[in-house]
C-alpha cells in the first residue's frame, strides 16, 4: 500500500512540474511551486517509512570523501 501511495506522490510531483512549465501566470507558478515542495516532503516521509520497515532498500549514498582521503 505504501508503494502505491508513493506512486501517487510521484505522479503528483510530475503533474505539478508539467503545470509549472505550461502555466503562463506567475501567481499560479508560485502556488504550484509551494505545493510541489509540500508533496516532495510528504513523499520523503513515505520513502523513509518504507526504508525503516525494510520494504525498500536505502538508495546508494555518496562516498565519504574525508574517510577516503585518510585511508
């Protein structure tokens, strides 16, 4: 179920992106951008829940450059 909610979130993010690119009114672009940020934060919470419950693997992380430089 969490996976399906994630798909809906990603679809919403894409829809807001399309709306921003197609809108000719700057006031709507501002509103869509604000809503886009809120949806991204909500989607991040869902992904973190899925990672904590081990329903989704943690994405690859960047190498620790400081640690690599030491050894």
